[in-house]
């Protein structure tokens, strides 16, 4: 395992787990307010959101950043 993976706080956490935990914590409406993308605000769903996030690096980065911020700030997730 490389050193960068050992220090990566997201190592071993899938995108699906990140999204699911954030949806459970915030709900779709609040998540859509925090990260304004259509897959969270218009007919949201895990499957369709994952498809978009996997194809859109900037959106994935925003989601991962929110997850880390929420996890560290509130000591949850």
C-alpha cells in the first residue's frame, strides 16, 4: 500500500457509502442545497446520482469534501 493511501481519509470508503451516509444525515433536499447539482434536486436517487458522480470529477470532489467536513466537524458518519 502506498503512503498516500495510508494517509487518505477516504481510503476504503466507496462513493456509494459516502453518498448514502450524507443522504441519511442531510436528506436529499438539504444535500441539494449544500451541493447544487440536479441529481440531488430533481428526482434524486442513489443509482442516478452515483452514475453522475462517477462521470463528473468536480461533483465527486464536492461530495467527498462535504463528507470529510461533516465527519470531522460533527464527529459523525
